[in-house]
C-alpha cells in the first residue's frame, strides 16, 4: 500500500490530514482524518473521525 498526504493542517485544538492511498492492486482511495486534541499543544488526541 502507498499513502500520499496532500494536505495536513492544524489550528488550535483541531487538525486534519487528507490524501490518497493506493492499494496493492492499484486501486486508489481518498481519505480524510480529522483530529481533535485535548489542547492546542496537540499532545493527546480526544477523537479521530475518518472519511473514506
């Protein structure tokens, strides 16, 4: 599997990463992960939402 991250953004207590993963059979699938942190230092994750 290959993963390409197109965007990675953080602001305050929220961050996100989006891109595309290529499976071993060549099929490409987009993804987006949204992270909520306990504080703006981003040391601990409260929740992760994944959109595929």
